[in-house]
C-alpha cells in the first residue's frame, strides 16, 4: 500500500519548498548565525529548529494547534519571552559583545554551547504563531483520507524537515558568504552590527508578528 498519494506528493514538495525558502524568522536566524558563528556551529541551532518544526507540524495535524490558538495567553507570554531574548542577543551582537558576536582583535571569544544554540532554534520554531496557522492550513489538503493517516503524517513531516534543512543550509551558507564580503568592507564590527540587526528583527518578528 502506498504511504502517500503520488499526485498529492508531487504538489506538496514544490509548495512547501516555496514556503520554506521564503525569508522568515528561522531563515533570518540561520543567515545571522551563518554570518557570526559559521555554518558548522549554526548546525546546532538547526537541530533545535527542526525538532520544533517537526513538533509544530505533528501537533497541527492532530489538532493541538487549534486548541492553542483558541487559548493563546500562555502561548503569547512564551513568544514574547522568546522575542525579548533574541532581541537581547541581537543588541549584544550589535555591540560586539556576548556569545553570538564575532570576537574583535585581541579579545577572547565566548561561545554559546550546543544546547543554547539548539534551544534558540527550538524556541524560534515553536513560538511562531504563523507557523502553527500555516501547518493547520497546509497539511490537511495533502492527507489522503483513503490511506492510513499515521504513515502519511510521518512521511510528510520527514519531507518537511528535509526541505527545511536544505533551506536553512542555503541561508547559513549565504550568511557565511556575506560575512566575507562584510569583513572586506568594514571589519568585524560591521559584521556584528549587520548580524545583530537581523537578530533584533527576528526577536521583534517573533514577539509582534
């Protein structure tokens, strides 16, 4: 028995890729970290982000998201707290301080732990109300009622995570390329200010978007 309807699958992959590649909070975060800490360390943020996306997609498909959107108080507090935290990190980066900033000459770098980076990605993914609403709208049309739901959902989530990871990599590598251009143009402080501004934007987007 087929896990997914081939016709639905052929429509789902390009649809989700176009949505995922569109600049958003998680992609902006990947770009920012690609600028400051590089693609390799940004992978830990991606691990957390992908866990969050998988959780949001699964919960949306089984109806948990509907309940959360109907009773949004705790969810709102969580996303505000996440937004403030990301904005604070961005301000530190703008001042060439903190664990996310590139160290200037004659300063010892202070690196975020792998867990901190993963939590940063996880919070950004699950505290985005637009992400929940999007999955509620996107997933049902691509689930075939004539086939078992569990294997279909598992296959769709795996496809989503694969496409999301690809897009995160593209943005992080773009950030690394931008880092080189910025270093040539104005040094480490310029790099930190560009990346910090992007991080503040992600925080504001998360809190007020």
